[in-house]
């Protein structure tokens, strides 16, 4: 009987040791960013569009909303801009110009204070039409 108790206690120690082991030992790593909506068509000036940045991570695999922690930019801020009065993270407003395949970027810096470290960029394109003079 004593042998069974010793064996049972030994098994409990082994199970406890395995359960208390840390994970794989890696920090979670951002591998890509998806920007939504991509391919949107905006008709007219002064239209507000809400973009969302979804980050894909490994260690463990997971998707997270990064909309509030990325730097938003447009390659044509005169046509669609993220820096208007009252804007919040991910909000862009169409201007008076027009164009197609206008690049939108969501950039994540591992050290946002210095815009350094690892950098992951997500991209989308939009079309702005229907403005006078276009």
C-alpha cells in the first residue's frame, strides 16, 4: 500500500511540474496588419470613413484590433486625410480631389515613442470620386 501512495505522490509531482512550465518562452510577435475596408469607393467631399487595423500575431496565434495603436496615413492627403479636426483613430475624410487606388497605410512600431524597433505596415486602397472638377 505504501508503494502505491509513493507512486501516486510521484505522479502528482510530475503533473504539477508539467503544468507549471512556462509557455514556449517567446514574446507575442506581430506578423501582419490587415486594413479594412480595402477597395472602398467614396463619393463626394467631406465623407468620413472609419478604417480598422487588425493585427495578426504568433506565439500564440491571435488577431487583435490595432486601430488605436497604429499610425494612419494616406499617400494623397489632399484627397483623403486622417488629420482633420475632430478625427479619431482610423477616421479619414475625403477632400475636394478625386483619384483611384489611393494608398492607405496603418504602421505599427514596436517602440512608438521613438518610431523605431520592428515596424509592420498594413495597406489598403480607396477610390474617391464624384467631386466637382474631377
